[in-house]
C-alpha cells in the first residue's frame, strides 16, 4: 500500500514536474551550456568559445549600461510603487467617500495590457504635440523631450511602470489590512495612541510578511517586464533605457546571437537568485509571524 | 481624525485616483471624437465611431481575440489540472523527496519563463510548436504559483473529511475530486482570475513564438497594429486599444467586487 | 500532437483536393513588413488576390508581420521550425546576413528563359545595389524608397520664402530653416524649421548626410565600414549643429513614428522622411505641401531604402517557380505603378513610370516623381555582415552625438572600432 501511495504521488506530480523541468530547470542549465559557444554562421558550425562570450560581455559597454539601467530602474520603481500601494490600500481601507470608485481607479491600470497603454503614454510623452508638454506650455514652462532626452527617458519609463504596478500591489496590502486583528486597534484607541504611532508600531510590523511578498514580486517585475520598451523607446536613445531582458531579446532575435544572449541570460538569472536570497535574509528576521 | 488631515487625505487620495484613471479616460476621449480633438478638449466635441471602423478594418481583431481566448483558456485548463494534482501530492501524500520536489517547484517563482525566452524558444522549435496555441501556453502550464497556492489550501482541509470519504470507498482521485476540489473553490476562482488577466496581457513570450495570425494574440497584434514605425495615429490606436481590452474590461467592471476579493484572497496566502 | 492532427487533416484535404481538381495547387507563404503609414495591408491583399485570380494553380498566404526587424525574425523562425516560407519581403540591407546564414538563393538560379533573365535587368540600377552581391541577384526591389524632403508651402509663404524654391544646399537649408522657425511670445518655438528623425532608422538618415558630403559608410562586400572618415564626422557635426548652433531643429531625439504627425500639425516646416509616407501625408495634410530632393553639400544624395523580395532556399522546384511568378507579378510595371500610387513608394522600374496610370498620377501630382528623380544620385544603404549589430553601433553613435553625450568624432571613432572588430571575422 505504502509503495503504491508513493507511486500515486509520483504519478500525480509527473505532468507538472515534466513541464517544470522542461521549461525552467533544464533551460536554466542549457543556458549555461550554450553560453560557452559561438553562434553558427551559415555553413560554419557553432564553435566552442569557452568563456569568450563572458569576456566580451565585460567589454560590452551596452551590457553594462543595461545592467546599471536595470538596477536604477528597480531602485526607482520598487520603493515608490510599494509606498504608493500602501497609501492606496490605507485610503481605500478607510472610510473615505467614494472608496469603491477609488479602488477601481487605482486598480484599473493593472487590468490593461502594458503594450496597449504604452501607446497611450507615448502620446503623453511626445514633444511638441504631446499632452505633458502642452500642459507645461500652458503654465509657461518649456517642454521636455521626455523619451528623447537620455536624462529623462529612463525616469519617464519608471513613471509609467509605477502607474501600472502600484494598483496591483495595493491589492495585496488591502487583503492584509482587512485580515488584521481589530482588537489591537481597539486597545490602541484606549491607550489614546496617535494615528502615526499606531501605523508605525502596529500596522507596519503586522504588514511585514506582505511587504516581503510584494517586494519579491516588485523586484522580479523590474527585471522581467520590458513590454513597454518595444513601443516607447526600443532601448534608446543611445541605450539610455535599455534593460537586460530587452538586450537579451535584441541579441537573440535581432542579432541572431543566441549564445551571447545565453550568457546574458545567465547573468540575469544569477542576479535574480542573489537578489531573492538577499531579500529573504534581510527581511526574514524582521517579519513577525503570528 | 482632525478635519484638516481628513481633507488633505481626501484630496490626495482622489488626485491620485484621477491621475491613475486618466489614461483610460483619455483613450475613450480620443477614440470617440474626431481626430482634430485628439489634443483639444471641448465638451461639445461631436462623437464619432469612425476610428473604431478604421481600427477594425486595419487589423483582424476577431482573430486575435479568438487566439487570446484559446490560449488563455488552454493555459487555464491545464494549469488547474496539473496544479491540482501536484498540489495535492505535495500537500497530502507522503513520499520520499517531497521537500526537494517542493523546493524545485518554488524555484520557478523566481526563474520565470519570461527570463528563459532564448532556451525555451529553442525547445519549442525542436518540438515544432512555434506559432501554435499550445506553444504559447506550454511553458506556463505547470505554474509554481498555482501549485503553491493549492498546496496551502489543501493543507487547511481537515484530515477527517478525507478519512471519512476514504471509508466510503473513495479512491485517491475520488477523494481529491469530491472533498478537496469543492473546498478549494475560492482559491480556484482567485487563481483563475489572476491567471487569465496575466495571460490575456502577456506579450514578450507570445511575441517570440507566434509568427502569423494563426496564433497571434491580441497583445502582439496590438504591438504590430500600433507600431510607431508606421506613423502614430492616436485616435485609431486608442480605438484599437479599447477593442482589445474591451472584453476583459467589461467582465472586470461587472464582476469587480468579486474580482478584487478574489485577487485579495490570492494575495492572502 | 495538435500539429500532427492538423497535418493529418491537411493531408486528407490535400488528397481530397487532388482527387477533385486536375491540377495540384502550389501553396506559397510570404512574409512582408510595413514601416510607414496607411492601410497598406489592404493594398497587398488586393494585389495578391489579383495574382491568384490570374494564376488559379497558385495559392499565396501573405503574412503581415510588423516592421522590418519583426518580419525577418518571423520569417527565419518559420524556416527554423520547419514551417513553410518560400519567399519574403525583407529589408534590402539584410542581404549579407541572409546569405551568411544560408537562407536564400539568388534569382539567377531560378530564372530559366532569356525573357526572365532580361527581367532581372529591368529595374533601376540604384535599387539593385543592395540586392546584387558577387554578381548575382539576391533581392528584387519591391517597396523601395529614398529619403525626400517634405515641406510646408504655406509656411514658406508666411516666412516670405518662395514656395517653389525649397533649399538645395546645406547652407540654404539652414538659412531657410532659421526663417521658418517661429517663436511664440514666451520664446517657445511654435514651429521648427526642420526635423530629421533620429530614432527608428537614424543610420539611414545619416547615410544621406554622409553621401551629400561625398562619403559612403561601407564597402560593397559588407565587411568594412568607414564611420570615422573625416567627411563622415563632418556630416554628423552638421546634423548636431542643426539643433545646436543653428537652432532650426529641436534638441534631443526626434521620433521616426510621430514625425509625420508633427509635420501634419505644422510643428515643423520641413521634414526628412521616407517617400513611402507620401500618400499618407497627401491624404491628411490640411495645407499646401511640396516634396523636394534632399539638399546637397558636395553633391546630391540619398540612400535607397526599404524592402526587397528574397527567395528562400528551403523550397521545392515548383514552389520556386511559382514564387518567381509571384515576384514578377508584384514588380510588373502595372502592379508597381498601382503600389506606388497607393503608398508613395517608388515604381521600381523605368517601365512602371511609362504606364498610363502612373504617368497620369505624376502629371497630376508631381511630388510622386521626386523619389524617382533622386534615384540618379542615390546609393545603397548601410548593409554589412551582422547588419543588426553594426547598424546598432552606428545608431547609438548618432544618438550619443545628437544628445551631446559625445562629440561626433568620439562617437564615430568608437562605433568604427567596434564595427571593425565584428567585421574582422568576414
């Protein structure tokens, strides 16, 4: 019977496991393998390259730019969208008037495909005829070439990403807030604690597990979400908005160098795993479990 | 709360809300008014449907929509089946190496299929599944998130219920189907909604594996339709955008309370 | 699994079709890109159905796959994964790369009769420059363009300029540009003199400036570039100066995609753009506009651009013959004329301008002939091995210089070094 159970268990796991292995674990390993070769060119077969792809990566200014862009992009989007998400959740969870409508407004960007809203934002950002510059001009300020100026391009993308994501993270905070124990707040009210104090000493610590969850997701998104680049900037001007995954796509599917793309993928994978570890180690200690 | 703080809080909350909804409102404005009003706001601007007609003629939206529905549906069905089986095995069936398997599953939470487009594309090409619905769906069917979510839910089901069903002569699958699945309904709903909205909006992987309108979903179709190269025509693009997001948006508006609660439910775990 | 079922069904249907119809149908799959405005897919579909009506034994699936880059990716992906694709319209400049991965066959191998061989020579020579390598024809011109200058005649009149005298030299372009730049009360520019797009295809625009300064960007073998020749650097400096020193063009990047909109909304009096946009501009302009050849510095010049027909290697003998028939149909004088009128792309052969349709159109709307007239001064556009990478190097250098991140010299030196490192393998 026990042996039979084991068999059943494996049978039930099998389909999921096969697909997971085929599309996550094995590709992660073959990425490493393929990164050690040069691409085949026509009749010339693929040659073993050793670490040559990695060496060219170290010399590749575009790679470094995409790498740092991605870090800035994460730093620029993650805390802001999480902070906004928390604020939104607190508002929507309070007795504010019209909160159902408000909740809807916050959440709607999450429902829209990035690729479609990117086109709408392109209109906001376009110089001369775009909405933002018309607004600036109407109050007597000169316009900005939002996506065309390397100093503004990445922040402009960040702004749009924050808009897209905050509502999504709000939901997680909202869920957590609604499940909080009301007694603690009653006790705090008896103690006459200030709202700020309550927020800092009770709400925030109790939300720590959610914060961890949202943080992991937000960081992951900062590295995997590049849809808007296809419409807004294509990584330009002069790579000012190039991000790692987009650069991987370019190498694999525009330059037909899937081997160099594999080396880049490996860097991204390593980075993500490291970040995940750091986040867990740093925050695990501060999470208050029930 | 003092009135002043409340006033401030109210204003801030609603300012943010308006900013957040504005792009969608703008899309409606541009799509329903003649092109010369795209950048001019006039309450009495005449309404028109011409942009919808143009957009509809410029791209096979029905076909794209059909593909999106099939792809999302295919993914969802397989996800539900695979994740239920795997989640149950991981929650309730003791076997050797369970924690290792669980760890392997969780790894996919970090190493998402999007990152591995290059290798997965190779695999799909070998399987000759490029430009098929199945090809778009395959990497997502075994979802670590789904397995994890269902495992957690199944763990909360009282063991006694299972034992009782077992006494009545139910098999493993019978127990799963009659006891666990009904009790996990809210989780299924929540997960289903998350999955559908994610795959309805997914872009990068479908861009890579689809070639023709045989499998091209709405997002990729939108990207081609609205590609800046061909000269941006905002009213038409906005109309196309509304066509593309319409079904999901309508469903969302009708079921929004349910929808948000389900999302929250998913977040809770 | 799904595929094999489909295949089974397909075989079944084919068998059925074979038993009922006397001739077997040859089925062709063709990918094509669109990179300019207007409902061009309808035009292509119309041409294809006309072809099918004339050739009932050939069925064509024409697949619109996005911009040039997307289309190349799609077509090659189809080949790699065993899906049919016998021919495609791809970037004229992809020829070295397509040859490098052994994907295409020269037309010389497919043509059989003398008449067909003569057909190979019926196109404008400048349009063949990107298609002929090693004395063999690999690409047949289809949606081909040059860069032309669109200008707003009303704006010229307002500025006191002669609307029939667009600038013919770099100096004139600057002078007129300054007169055409209109500032509002708060010193904000309401209308710029000129816009040259610097996203999308900056290397292409730059090819024009370099040629006008009597320089080329690469050799015809596609294994050497000349990005930092003094004349080339000078050309980039001039482009920089247009927005810097002369202030006739806005600072920073100018979007390829939104530029037409800028011109139509009269935010710029002149723009450089593909002639493929001509019909879209004509249909939407609310003012009197003209089209002129690009101005000269040491000489006139513009690179050609756009897409050629290629034949893929992976096709049967019948399919190749059928594909050839399709290409011949699509580039025939009548169809080329129809295509040119519908889009603004040029008629690819002198014969197409001799058709009644195009003759009448040009007589009625002279701008339609500007791109053709400019062909006399045109050259191939940047085309090298690993063209995607090399192109990006130049694009990045141009953008770095225009954004003031680097001087023209620095930017082009670095692009040249990197390009040579890549090309040293060929």
